[in-house]
C-alpha cells in the first residue's frame, strides 16, 4: 500500500492518527498487502508475456505511447515488489520493527529499513502517476502530430526528475532536523503530504481534460481522413474513448480510498483526543479505508493492463522468438506495406495533391493506431480502410 503514513510511522514520536491505523491488526494488514500485491504482480506479468496463437508481427520500433504504457506497468511491478518485501519483513520480524518506537537508540537498521522501503514504494508509484500524466499529454500531441519517440527523452527527464525531487524534498522536510524529532508539528507533515499527493491530484484533474480534448481531435481526424464519418470510424472513436474512460476508472477506484483515508486521519489529528466516543464512526471509517487501500493500491498494475490491452489470455508462449511483445503497436502504413505491397508501376496521371492526401491519411492512421494499440479489431479496421490496404 502506498501512503505517506508509511514514512510518518518511521518517526518514534508519530501522531495519534498514524498510530491508530498502524496498530490496527498489523498482521492482517500486512497479509492483505502481500496477498493483493502478489496476485497483481503475477497477473500483470502474465498479461505482458507473449501468448500462444498470436501471430507474430514485424515492427521496426515502438511508439512513444506504447513505451509509456510499458513504463507504467514496470513502476507498478517494482512498487508491488517493494510492498511484498516490506510487509514480509514486518510479519517475519516483529521485534525488529518494534525497535522503531525506541528513542535514542543505537540500532539504526530498523529506521533505515522503514524509511528506505517507504521511499521505494512512494517513489515508484509517484513515478507511475507522472508517467500516466505523460501518457495523456502524449496522446494529445500524437493526434496533433507533435509527438514521437524523440519526446520520450523529455518524458523521462520530467517523470524521474519530478518524482525524485518531490520525494526527497518531502522526506527531508518530514525528518528535519533528525529522525527522532520529526512529526513534532504539522509544519513537518503537511509539506510531505503535499509532495506525495500532488502528482495523484494532477492525474485526477488534468488527465480527464486531456483525454476529452484528444477524443475530440480524433473525431476530427477520422472525419477529415476520407471526408465521411462511417460506422467504422465512429466505432473506432468510441473504442478510444472507452479506453481512456477505463484508465481513469481504474485510477479512481485504486486511489480514491487514499484521499478519503487521509481526509479522515487529518480530521482526527485536529481533535484533542481521537479516542472520544463521538469520533467512533470516523475512526471506524478510517480503519476500513486503511484496509481497502491495502487491497486496491497494489491491484492497480493488473487493472491497468486490462484497461490498456484487455484480457490477453492464459496461454503463455515461452518460446522466445522475434515477435511483437503485447505492448507494442503496429502502424497501419507499415502493416500495409509488409502484408499488401504497393504496386510498382503507378499511372502517370496521378496528381501531387492526391499523393499529399495519401501521406496525410497515412499519418492520421499512424496516430490513431498508437491510441488504439493493443486492440486487434481496431487495428484491422484501420488497416482495411487505409489507402495502402486498398492498393490505391
């Protein structure tokens, strides 16, 4: 589970609200985290492995969008591994973790493990948020024909740079001036929570806007490709819209419990005594959402692969040969040229304007193909409607 409470728990003088949730059935909570993260990890890898019965495709290079989708899955896998390792140590060595509560101790390894594992989980999921934002930006730029594989370098710089900077800044402010004196006031905790939830809130606010603008631009491209808006174009636009909707739905399902939980815990922190009877319902809601976070946060990796590619099946093909991996897409122009070669001799009365129109159509097909990659039916319809497929 990814929560800034993990770093707060590393403080020996942690606040009462953090103590409340961390002391609530810790064995059950760690077991839930291990089970959910393990299931998500296995299913995510299963989704990404090549399957039997899939026809191999030749592809010279992947698109920027497909690379981003792969990086999102990698961040989820590594974050899930961090959850499994951290929860396993907490279950297997309870005495080791108990030393965190001791002030002025000489053994620094418990606190080092606590801070290091919490930062690992937080950093990777924060990077996943930034990559998801980059995917929305890249989808819009691809439709506007302003993006490509060259922009992936800028995405790397922005994603990893911002993720590391915010994570380090939040941790430094939380543990200043030392680990034994952190959490002495909200001036330590609030900046840490802001740097943690800033990318999450950015995705919740900005991605729906970018996805909506992308869908509108896709509709304009499909209408302008051949001057008509057929049922195939309408269905393809709907599938791209549904793909964006599934991505945001998974994100909201997996992380809305974190926002609710933090709101409830902050409210409890503002109270002089969180154990008062009038606050019983709030304490119960905070504990319930705490367990829900342990289930849903690690499941993001698998649910995202369903939103990206759909269910790819159980039949894994372990015979490694040159073939397209599931996260790669095939531009319609390349597919058309390899499967349906263009005629060698063209008629002499072909006008330059028609050649320009065909080039624009190919670029449009490539842009739409990047957005619908992983959807075989969409790629096939797009290829059949392209001028190359029709032999021009």
